[in-house]
């Protein structure tokens, strides 16, 4: 039993190391381990799982580690597999954070980050627009996230208060206002 958990952790640690990029690249790596090498799941079940995971929010490698870990060893297996998949990225970020302060005043590094910022903003904007489309945010109700952003930016309101207010407003709207509009 202990060996199974160790194998599960090591496998997803290796997958996490090799699949540091997102997209469809990790699919082949995961398939090689869980279908071909260890035969933890059948190929068709793997393909069905990947089809489901593509509809889940989050990182494919971590989502697949949770599902496969659960299939093999239930809750403890999903935790161990997810930890194995997350650990390589965590260690890499920790390593960068440990040495970043030595380079933060370097002109080249600052210029590089100034060049990266617009791309990062564009990636966040694209994700936001995709999420808005899937959650049916339209021009008539886009004032809600825009207002939240303005409160944070202009007034310095803590984002946690915005999240609490939005959740409370959504609950009130869904519970009391929307049902009366449907009648």
C-alpha cells in the first residue's frame, strides 16, 4: 500500500517536472505514464477524462492528477498525486523568489519585465473575456465587474470586500429578484 502512494507521488512529480507548460503538451506525458507504463486506467477512460478536464477550470496536469489519484486511491490518492504534480512548479517559483532580490535592480531584468507586463495583461484580459462570455456577462450587466475594479483601483477598497459584496449581491439577486422577473 505504501509503495502505491510513493509510486503515485513520484509519477506525478515527474509529470509535473516535464509538463511545466500548459496546453495539450502534458496529455501525451500523462498518457505514457498512467495508461501505457502503469496501466492505472484504460485508454478510452483516459480520453474521456481528458475531454472532461478540458471543460474544468484550472491546470490540466493538476486536474488530471486529482482524478487519476482518486481513481487509484480515493481521496488520499488524489491529494498525493496533486501534491506531486504541484511540487515542481512550487519549487521552481521558490527558487526564483530566493534569488530574485539579487537581480531586481538590474537594468536588463527590469527592461525584460517591462516588456512582459503588456503580454501578461493581454493574457489576463483574454481569459477575462472568455470567462465573461461563458458566464453570460453582457453590456447591460458589465457594470458589476467594472465597478468592482474601479472601487479597488480608485478608492483602494480591499478586493475581499468586493468579493463578499458581489457574492451577497448575487445571492440576493438569484434568490429574491430573479424569480420574480421570470413570472
